């Protein structure tokens, strides 16, 4: 049973480390950060995704889970206390199995762009796969990142998302204990 699997060993220090990793990743898009190295969450939840949930989601934060993450649902509810919502548009955070659900989430409004969703999405890894050129806030010069496991339509999805700025989705890609952030202000081109 997934409830037998512990969360953070030291909840305060571990969540502070994970929060710092998220802040650094958001401030430096394309840079690979690490979080959750010591976590052993239930499959198919990656350690970085588990660390993000333990850090960013609580009893007042709505969460949508892709059906693929049903085996981890009890663990997430127990350790985070998050209310799980049935409709993607109601989620403040979402754990997606792929980016096919990308357009189902709230992008906020002109009056309240902060009400948009943040997606946490697993990928196969960083360093191989699609090569992307990143530019925008947080990057003095354009940066590059390679992501294995993105759909072929990712750059088109992201360009449409970015065009809504300051509205739009924020995206945290995870692979094992690694994560890369794509804040909505980021411009992305395929290389």
C-alpha cells in the first residue's frame, strides 16, 4: 500500500530545499535542478514530482491528477492533504501524465493571472531528445535545453501559451529527481 511509503524525512528542511530548487529553476529557465533525491514515492510518481507536491500543495490547494497517477492518489492525499478536483479547469496544480491535457487547465484572467494552473509533467529525461532554445526573463542570453519525452507539438503549445502572458500556464518538467521549469513568460523555439 502506498501509505506505507514515507514523505520527507525532515519535513521542514526537506521542503525548504525543494522550494529553493523550484525558485532557482523558475528564475533560471532551462537549468536542471534537483529535488526529492531521498524520496521513494509510489510508482509512477517521480521523486522530483513527489517533492514538488509535498512542498507546493496543501489542504488549501486544489490538485488535479491524471488517471495514470491513481496508484499514488492515497499517498498524495495523505502526505499533502490536497483536495483532488475532477475538472482540470478547477486545479491550481496538476500532475499530468503527458501534455495532451495542456489546454484543459485555467490560464487565469486579465484581472487575476495568478489563478492559472501550474502543471507538473514527467518526461524521460534531460540532455537528449528535443533541443529547445529559451529566451525571456531570467535569461541574460538565450539558453538551451534538451528534453526527452516532449510531444512533437510542444513548441506550438508553448508559443500559444506564451502569447497569453501575463496569463498562461507554468510548467515543471520532472525526470527522476531532476526538474526544469518553464515559466509562462518564457519564449521557446525548437532548434
